[in-house]
């Protein structure tokens, strides 16, 4: 028996007043005025904060101060909205700090900790202008993941024992394990199957999605799929808090390893820490996120966002191995400049940063220059992908190649999946089948500077934008996949935006499980060897410290310069052998490898799948010119 929470249900919303336009800078309201001092330790502070936010609107305040302390937030008295949350699960959400429509407003904590309970979003804003968030920390009293450490091995029966983390609440039903937010009610209790989420409602998950970490270092164990648990192994409780898993893996884990599980494939991204949409000039400073049931910070359809001194880090002395259960930061369909400076991101179950737009599928033509389009991925539902005045581009879905541009004259929402779009023209020869459509106007520039990323599952960052990209003076270490990765597809995530102007310099890539650079649009290099997508990429003066010798991998490359980099071998007897291809270019053109140095005993090797992808080689040390 598993509780399924239907997040798509649409309920009535609570009005919060009209946007504050043109309001002069006013007073800063102290949330302590609204009864916080009267609360007992652990008591719900949501009502007090709600009154404070409403007072800010009534008085035209320029800011709200959260006094120091640990303030507990529950969903029961929170604002309610039906929200499209990019790359998270959409639906009915309870929000503690609802900042919609505020202009020139600062939410400032005096080192306050917001301790959340259950499915909710602590901070959310739509249509805000010049919004600043600073000086707060966000955590959840009970995390959205299961955690257990291997304390005994039983290879004779293909089993091992886990000591469950003290914050983990689990149940075994018919020898199957589920984990929950709180102990379940009696079997006779009436169950809440759908939102709105309240204190009574408890989320529940199984072992489907899991990841291993080294318990001594909190680093992810390389070979994620090799060690993955079976989604439904037989489980037996040995003593309270110690469980035995049978036939859960083909290869036995090691003593001291820690497994983290975020449950079923979907929904498992229900509660991001900070969400901002359709806003302008967002600033987030001196903010720490200890945990979130989804993204740490999700910004969508917003013009300009600056994150400085933002930290996604494990809480001290709680023994966790996971911070956010998805990306630390995520930017979907934005424009203007996105800046991440002096930030640190650790132990996420996904990327440190993901910057991209959305492809939509062209379903059919319904009239002159009129199309019906579909948001395909479930986590795109309800997103505003294009509006009147935006320039859009058609691509053929199998190879992502452009064949026509147009300007949007109007859009009409049919439902959360489908919308109608009218254009000033259609491509010459008509719309091809199948086709995708993406927004050329909303393509942000990106600066990532002096940041540290470590110990996370997945890539360091995913980038898909035509805006200017600069990634410099960062340290990236112990991620379970590639360093900087460029993607795009019309098949699963439907993420758009071919890179055209990228500078990656003076970074340290240390002990990544994948290559430092991966250029991987979803284009079959054998079926479409002459199709190109990401390009204009310069990767220079970086330091790469690697065990496995995989440095660059890519296809459909339209211009790459790899120069002046220092590559160092990390001794590891379990590392891949010298036959590993270090530079693998399956298709592409205008590729240069020059002035790089490798200090290992056996030279690094280069391979190209097509003649045009053969790189120009010059003045490299320790890199073999060609591998046949």
C-alpha cells in the first residue's frame, strides 16, 4: 500500500493583494511584532509571518526583517497557490513567504533559520521587481530522503544490513520497505490522498531512486548504475533501526557506505526552497540551504538574477549525506544576466546549476500561421514558454537542426499541456513532422565565478543558452558525472538553447567521475554526422586532476578550442587502463587542441568519429596526436 499524492489538482487560491507598483521606499517591518516571541520552541510560526507579509503590503513597506532564531514552518496556515514549478512537480503548493508582486522589497533574516515541515515552499515570488533575499537559512526537520549505513555483509545469502539514519522513518509491509515523513496513522485512519498538504498529511516513498556515498568522506561512490539498489528488494527488520536487504544488488556494497534514497521517480520534487517566476532583477545574498525536497533555488521566466554567497551545504552534526534532492540552482527560460559568485554547493542529488530553455512539440497547424504546441515533459506543465513579441525557432526533432524563425503575435492557453501560438510567418515549405519550437528571445548570459562544487551526484553544471557564458576561477571536485555539460533534446527533458559563446577558464576539475567537458546534444552522430548544435566553446588554462583519463567527450560540436590546460594523473589502482580514449569527438567541426600538458606516464589519446571532427593538434605534451 502506497500513498500517491496528486499534485495536479487545482483548488481555489487566496488573494494577497495587487502588485505594489511605483511605491516609494518605506519602512522595514520587523516580523517579531506579530507574536513570534510568544511561540513555544517548535511551535508553528507560519501565521505570524503571514501577518507580517500582509502588513508589508498594507503599509507599502520596503522590507521585512526576520529576527534571529529557529522558526518552524508548517503548511497548515500557509498561503496556497496552484503553481507551475519548472523542473519540479507542479500543482497545489503551500507557501510560507508569498512575495508576489512586491517591488523594491528585501526579505532579510538576521541569521534566522527557517525549519520547514512537510511538503511546502518556504519562499515563492511571482511578478516581483528588484526583490532581494538575504541572511536566512532553510532546512527541513525531516528530510525527503531515506538514509542508511552498511553495518554488516552477508554474501552467502546476497544480503547486507543497514543502520538507518535517526531521521529516517520507515515501515516494512509484506517484506517491502517504504519510508515516510512521519509514522503512519492506524490502519483504520482516514487517509488524505491529495493536496492541499497539511500537517496531517505525510508523504511516502519507496526505494526506486537511490545513490551511494562514502560514509567517511561524504563523497559519491563512482559507478552510480553499477551499485544501484533494486527498486523493490525483500527487507527484514533485524532490530529497530537495523534492516536487512536481500538480493538488492548484484555487487555487494562495502562496510561504511551510506545509501541515500529519494523514492519513486515521480513525484519526488515537491518542495523547492526558493522559487521565483516572471520577475526582474532578483538578488539572493548570504543565504544557506541545508535541504529541500527538490531544487534549492528555481528561477523561471525572470530577467536578471544574481546569487552571491549562497551555500547549499549539509547541516552540522546531523549526519546527513544529502542536501537538496535535485539541483542546487536551476534557471529555466530566463534572460538578462545570471550571476553566481562566491557560492558553494555540496552533496546534492543533481547538478549545482542548470541553465536552459524549453522545447515544445509542434502538434499540428490549425490555421494560417497558427499552431498547437505541447509542453511534453510533466515538469513543464503550465510554464510560460513564449509570449507575444518573442522570436522563436523551428527545429527538426531528430537532429535539432533549425529550419525557420518567426515572431509570436499572440498565444492562448488551452490547458497546462497545450497552448495555441500565432506567428507572423511559417517556415518556407511548411512545418515539418516531427518538430520542436524554442524561444530565441529568452536566452540569458551566465557568469559562474569563484564557486565551489563538491560531492554531488550528476554533473557540476548543465548549460544550454545562446547568451555569453563565462565559467572562471571555480573548484569542482568529486562529482559523480561530468564537469561542465552541454545538452539539448526533443526526447526526454526537452531542454533547449544551443551554446554559441562560452569561455571556461582557470578552473580546477578534481576527481570527477566523468570527463571535465561533455558536449552532448541528443543527436545520433551516426544517423546525423553532419548535424551541429553547441559551439563557440573555449576551454583554456584549467587544471584537470583525473584518475580515469577521460577529459573531453562530445558530438555535434560546432567549434571547440581546448588550450593551455594542465592535466594531472591521480594514482588509483582501480582506475581505467591506458587504452581509455581521453578526447572522444564522435562528430563535429572546427576543433582545436593546443598547448596542453599531461604529466602521466602513458600519453592521452584522441579519437574522432568523422573526418570533420578530427581536431587540429599543436604544441601539446603527453597527448598522442591520433589513436586508430
